[in-house]
C-alpha cells in the first residue's frame, strides 16, 4: 500500500504550537488576561527548572515527554492574583509573597488545566492517548538550575517565551521523543466538549421526573382486596 503524496505530517513544532495554544487558552480564561507567546522558538539542548517558580509535568503513552514552565516572581504573582480575583476572592485575602504555598498550589492547578487541555487535543486530533502525572512545583529564591530527567530515547527540546498582560515574562520548555504523526486517511477531529453544555445536560437529567414504577401482580391483588 503506497502512502499518498499529500500525507499530512504532524511533528515536534506542531505539538509545540498545540501546547502553546493550550497555555494561552487556559490562562486567558482563568485570569481574564491577555497572555501571548513569541513567534520565535528556541531549540535547546536540555530542559531546566529555574527561578523563581519552576513547574514540571511528565506525560507518557502514545509518545513521552516533559513540560516545564519557569515563572518569574512577578509573572507568578500576576497570574495568581488575577485567577483568584476572577474567582471572586477579595484582594485582602491574597498572599503577597511568591514563596507562599498558596501561590505554588494555584500555579500547579493552572498547569494541570493546561496539560489536561493539551492531552485532550492530542486524543481528539491525533487519535492517540497520553497520560500525565500531577504537576510538581519548586520555589527557588536563589539562582539554582535543576535538570529533570525524562528518560527520552531521542529527545528534542524547545523553549518559548510568554508574556502576560502586564508584560511579565515566563518560559515554557518542551522535551519529547523525536516523533512524527502521518495522516493515513481523512477523518473529522472530535469537537472539544463544552463544559457549560455538559452541566446543562446534567441539570436537565436531574430535574426530569422518573417514570412511574409498573405495578406488580402482588400490588394488583392487594388493590383488588381493598388493601
């Protein structure tokens, strides 16, 4: 069987763009901000956790990889405050230091949502499956660089610069095994589920009255006897 000349190839940069779009989509919705990323990508030799807050997630399955996001203190605080204020919290209830556990927890939750959005797109658009571990956070208040071993056979690593609405900077790093997805035949990618629609369906199902339980022969006999 010959491969069509017009086969679509989906490679490392395509995966990176999909991941970057997940970052901007999730963070923009969560913070009501204007997150965007650079049109230039760096080819790097290894991924590292750097100050001030480093967060990483490993994934495995159809392909293996590692995602790292290194936040500056100002970027982390801007995202943390915007997210919780958007959730309805008072500014007086927010912590003021990026080294607080609360900031790390919020950044870890946001990264979990980002990678979850990415793995969902991989499942729908590439028809393969990857799983992720829980995000790991590391607050570094000194100039320390740590390398994370992802046990990749033929790793490819990239770094992309992101900008917040206030022009604070953070960096995304992706390391994956060198891989390509080649489209064998045309198919329609599944649409992303609409959370609001799913919740509306669940509410409608809960409000729908249950059908009456049919009477048994015993019930009919008791009723005929006036009991």
